[in-house]
C-alpha cells in the first residue's frame, strides 16, 4: 500500500508539473517555423489536460524524428460536436483532427475526412494488419462502408475497475474480507458474473449496516467510502459500450442490424428499443442491478463521479478513466478485473486527416519521390498518423498510462504495462475471457449519419429511466406488454418517436 501511494504521489506531482507548465508556451510561432524552412501542420486536439499532454509527448518525439516538420496545437473550440461543426461551417479544419469511433461518422460520411487506405497502400513501411480488427471496424461510418477514416490510437475495452481498499473492509458471510474471498488474488481467481453479484450484495449490506449505525463506523471505513450514498458499482449505464453488452447478455438490443434490407429497410424495426426481448432485457437490468440497490438510480451527465470519489467498489469503464481517479486525488488502491458479462464493448479514439489538408501545400514542402509533385499537408499529416500507430508513438502514449495500445504487437509489452505498477492486473484490458464476445458497439452506423447522434442521445435517455423504481411495477413476473408495464413503455415509445422523426428526415 505504501509503495502504491508513493508511486501515486510521484505521478500526481508529475501531472501537476504538466498542468502548471504549458508545454506549448514556448512553441515556435508558425510564421517563424515557415521562415526556418519547416512545414507547419496544425493538429486539432480536445481542450482537456490529458489530451493536450498526450499531444505534447507526440510533438516532442515526432519533431525530433522529423525536424523539418512543426506540429502546432489547434485546440478544438468548445465541446467536440460544436467544434467540429464550426470547422465544417467555416471550412477551417486543421490538417489533423482528433476523433473517436462513435463520433466520426457525421463527418467522414459527408466527405470531410480522407480515406487512409490510399495512404497505406502507397506506403510500403505501414500496414493496418497490426491494429486490432475490431478497432478498424469503428473507423467505418456504416455497415457497408469499408473506408478507414481515422487512425486508431488506443484499444478501449470496457473492464471492471476495483477499489481494493474498500473491498478489503467488506466481509463475506464467512467473516473474510473481500466479500468472503480474503484477498484480491482469490477474488480474481473466482471472478465471474455470479461472484460479481455476490460481492455487490456484500458491499450493499455493509453500507446499509454502516448507514444504520453511523456512530459505530471506524475512521478507516469512513475514509474507504463505506458510508451512506456509496454503491456497489458505478455501471455507467448511460454509455453505450457499458450498457449494450449487458442488454445483449440478457437477450436484448436497441439496434437490430438483422432487420436491415438495403433500400427497403424499415428503420422502425432496426430501432428495436421497444422490441419485447429488449424490454425484457431492460427489466433484467433493473431487476439485477437497480432494484437491489447495486447502482445509483441517477447519474451525472457524464456518468463519471462515484468510483473516483470512493463511492463505488466497482466501475465499468475503460483505461482512459484512470485519469479521473488520479485527478480526484484518490488515495485508494485500484486494480482491474474483466467485465463480468459474456459480452463487452470496445472502442477507440484517434486522428483523422481532413480533406482540406490535401489542398494545402507549404512553400517548404518537399517533392514526392520520383515525381515533380510537391507533398501536401495531408502527406505530412500521414507521417504523423503513422507515427501515432508506431511502437515508438504507442509507447509515448502508454507512458502516461491512460491508454492501451491499438497495436496487437504491444498486447503484452510496452510502457502501458508498467504504469502505476507492473504488479497490477493490466492484462484485464486485453485478456480474452472464455465465452466472452467483444462488441465494437458500432451498430449505430446502420442509421443515416446525420441521425446517429439523435439515436445515441435518446438511447441513453431510455437507459436513465430503465433503472428507476417508479417506472416498474412491484411484480416483475408479469408478462411483458404495454398494459403490465405502462410507465416504462410510455418512456421508450416517447424517445423512439423522437428518433424515428430524425431518421426519416435524414433519408
């Protein structure tokens, strides 16, 4: 424990130094860089500390490798959608722009990004073969598309974060801590869905006992979070990569791609949020997670608040969320276990080359080998994307601990496996769990690109009602129909109508 806290303190000091020292404060002015004979490439990056820290690491090592190129930070204005739409309206895209698997379709499908397959085909030093195929799937904008519209940077599979400090104070019926397993190692050895629910029950019981007798709660338990308003799991049920696999486990799906029928597709059937099997899956979600009190029946808009604040024993999330724990100055021990259900979601973030970059040619651009044609900014941007996906670039990214490499060859090695401590269960992020299917969670691509955000947002809204007691009858054994479950059917139908209006307007 002391070793972990010492490492965490050192890390926090490092991050504080990064936060207090702007890595771009002494950045070379674009005009000065051009005057010095360099090609300036602007990179659109989110305004978060983590993303800008990642870019600063790329910048330093990339520019050392390519001294004739100057990478310039171009902060994406406002939230992602606002910033991207501003680029579209003003035709002001930078030469490279950050994007994610679940947000690029509205732009790549409309011709704003270049297809990276052409660059890879012309470059005998690069292949997409070493990138996880499930990540390549997220780079397409619909189920028929084969384009690769951005370079995957990380492998973000949903797993289970564990608050070891909290569980070390939670007894099982046998009196042993870790809900009866005695240690994290024993819990890990017995980890499955049944064990997950067993631990959830033990945490909920301990919190209830402490809530009823606050005077008897030790200081150690208070600091660990075993007090009122703590829950067994921060399930992030308003986030598709987390809720979709659970619904799939229970036999439901909000999007039924088997109903696609080309030009004759009936999208009211594809949008299966109200299908009986999906309604039954909502009920199972509620019955197994919400009704017993394992999850909070309301979330913040981001869904990220309980675990980082010592208010949950488990957290269904991905590697980048570790940054949330660190930024909250958490003092508890964190470790990792696989997602307990037989499906799990995976996605990624990365960088795209906007189409506009192909029309930009620097006065300092070199001539393409064997031609009289000068390299465009898109050609130089490709060098950056290729670097991001290289082992060197992936290890720069892995050194801050917030990502798992997108390269299969770094599955079991690299800086990401050493972050925090090599003794942590880093394998949980890439482990192949027997019987578990990994979903790329990109079924939303089957809808018209301009309707995808509306579908996503309203599916999330449905999930925020699925967990509420007030929308379910006391008797959950009743046959699933709108008569027996009027309240939840009413909400689902309300949101489906909104989605269908947008879908039909996009056709």
